[in-house]
C-alpha cells in the first residue's frame, strides 16, 4: 500500500461547509482518520488535474497478492463502512471478510480507505479519470486495468454513474475497468462500460456471476451459473502468479463466462 511521502502541510484545514467540508454523510469523523487533515488541505489547495493526480497517486494501489501490478485498485469506501457488511447481500460473513479483518487488525488500511472514500466523493468523474491517466503517464510499468473496490461496495446509484463515466473514458484510452458488487438492490442499468461481476445471485444486475462454491458442488447443478462457468484459474492453480488478475482477464470482460472459486 502506498504511503504519503510529502511534508506536513503548513496550512491548517478549515472544516466549514463554505470550505467544501461536509462530513455528515459518513459513519466516521475526521478525528477518527489518520492523515485526514493533511488530505483535506491538499484537496482545498488542488487547482489542476496534476494536483489531483498527486492526491490520487497516494491513494491508488497497484496489485496485491492476487492482482497483477498492472492493475490499479481504488476503493469507494472501507469494508468497515461497506453497505453490505454482515448483511444477507454478501456471500461472506462479517467475521470472515478479509478486508474487514485487516482494517480492524492494523488500523492503517481503514484510515487509507476512508480517505479514499472522501476523495471519491470530492472528485467528479471527468477529473478522476484525467487524474488517473496522468498517474498512469508517470508510471514506468505497464497499466492495463482499474478495479473498483477490493474493499467496500457501491453505496448508491451515484457511485454507479460516476464509475461508469470513468470506465467509459478509460475504455476509450484502452483500459479495462471492472468491479465485483453485492449491491444488487441498486439500479445498474447505466453500467455499460464498467464490467460488473455479480457477487450475489438474487437479481440479474450485472454482467456475469462470480461466486464461491463448496467442494463437491458441480457448477452445472447451480441454477444461476451458465453451463460454461469456469473455475477461477488463480484459485484452481492455488495462486500461480501467471494467473493473477491482469494476467487472467476473465473478470474484466463483460461477455466472459461466469466464474466460481472453491470454498475450502
Ligand atoms: S477469474 Fe481471472 S480475473 Fe477473475 S478473479 Fe480469477 S484470476 Fe482474477
């Protein structure tokens, strides 16, 4: 996870509605979040796409243990604040949610993801996409895709509209944009450029299913899965680098097959 490396700001943030500060929407307060005031000053002082690209660069992660470095990851919120945490919408019980556990074990991921949420809400889609492209232009390593939400989930239709507009812009520049969501209760009808992997099967709200099956369950016996559903190659290979997301692109493609992993 990237660290903010710049010096402490000299300007103290003005936390007033007039200065663009509105925190009433969140489950958290600024005092809960390390690095919030520094971020807020940077947002207040941002005047150009270049300024925003530096803020975004400090809040984008490139790959992880399952995702190749060519894929950027950005969360709209934390797992702790996820609208689906601990609900029937999510396939994973709260205590088994890896992202939630990491946030509550180490603290830093929770601060980081809450700052990501604040950035997400303070940046329009066009500027977000422009800033992302500027970050990419400065990178030495190749970039192929953007994943929304390794932790957290879509909160409302505005998140879908914004992500779709970003996906449209980035698709035009040759980048795939994809996500997994359990927010089946939202209106996803505008999501055409954003590839949506459905992580629950209550409605047909996205492009295709991504689900976990217990050992021994035949995918062809599962009603909601297409007959051509495939096991995630990363899962099947027990985590081979060559099948990391980005090397494998099954979840990036809206017309790809349904995918399942095995619950062990
Ligand atoms: S099917 Fe491919 S893209 Fe999807 S999670 Fe598995 S490795 Fe990643």
